[in-house]
């Protein structure tokens, strides 16, 4: 019996199911955006159209007519489930291209990005590019002329696992190995052997690090190599996740001093390869079992590492 047709059919059903699910999520995102804008002073919003063709090959997920502070404008919306720096860089180009080909009736056209959750690094890129954005945590950024709005809130609690999952389980071993060997170019095979995880786990973890723009990439295919480029960003991203690890460890937590006594510190060994409960620990440990953790920002102390 030929099973290949059934397998292809099953994959098609799975893909179609995911698309339908995202369409529902996209509708909820747009509804939440309209509600958030309507709560602004003199704020009004209505979804004018969805899945709008633009130019020869362009497409907008939605057009939203809004009024903020008495000023009418139109949002050209790109929607994603979750967003990291690499995701929004790709969307910025598409949004700008679509905006250039969108007919205007005299109103300002504002490229706009919506997602369930947008990472801090992705938010920074969108602000730098002058792209508006909104997520389900309530963060709203509208950089329009004479109608600037910025409500900054943390990612929604039920989506934080999207950002923190890379510091959990077997993925944490891979991230830690990349951090500890941050000056070396590393392959999937090498990391899988070093951390004793499957090549699939090593590969998926490195892909997540790419989305966050934590690593540089060299080559492609089986010979593809990565090297850490943003040690500070890794530590800053880990800081909100550290409480779960701290609760399970009988250690004393101290802030990282302005001039860490790194000469008294030695690298922590990775968790047992047989344990799936490994999390991303502090990176240096003193002989007295004190964990030196970064404060609000690891950028102040990373140069000493």
C-alpha cells in the first residue's frame, strides 16, 4: 500500500489547521488593537479590510482606519504570532514596500506590526525604523506626526514561555555551551556531541538564537557554523527567567559588582546530560558557592567575563 499520498494528505490537513488557527488569532489581535486605540483620548479605530492585495505582488494582512487626537490615519498591518528581531527585520522591508504602493486619500499611512508577543529586541528595531506596533500585553506604539503614542508594557504572561523556552530543558545546555565558547565557530554536530543532546535539539536551539540575533552565521547546510555575537543580550534575556532556577538551588544570590572579582570565580559545569530539568544557570561560581548574577542589565558586567 502506498502511504506517501496519505502522509502528504495528513501534512496538508495539519498545515491547513494551523493556517485557520492563525487566522482566528489574527482576528483577535486586530480586535484587541481596535479596542486599545479606542481607549485613547479622542481615539477611534475600525478594521477597513483584511488580506488586501497591494501592487503586483504585495499583500497587507489588514488596513485599519484610526483617529488619534483628532487626526485621521490608516494603519498598514502585518501580523505574526510572535516576533523576534529577525522576524521584524523581514517585516520592515515588506511593510515599507507595501506602503510605497498603497493608494492614499491624503491621510498618513503608517506601517504597523502586530503580534501576540514582541521581544524587547524586536521592539527596539521597530522603534528605530519608525514602525508602529502592538501586542496582547497592551504595548502600543504609534509614531505618527502630531499624534505620538507609546504605552510600554511587559509581554503578556501567557506568552512569556515563547521567550523563555530557550533557557529550559535540553535547549539550555546548548545555549550555555555557545555562551561558554562564545569566541568559537560551532557546528550542530559539535554542539550535539558536547552537550549530549540530539542534533535536532541542537539545530532548533541555534535556529531560535538566530531569530533573536544572538549569533553570527557562516556557511549553509551541514557545514553551517554559528558564533555568539551578543553575550549581553543573552544575559539580559535570561535575567527574567532566573527566579525559577534560583528557587531550586540552595545558594546565595549576590548582584554582580561594578568590577567583578572574576579571578575568584570558576566556570560552572553544565547540568548532568541525563537530566532534562537543566536550566540556564549563572555563568560563574565562586569557591564559597555564591552565584554572581547580573543586575538589571548584564551589559554593565559582561566585559569582565
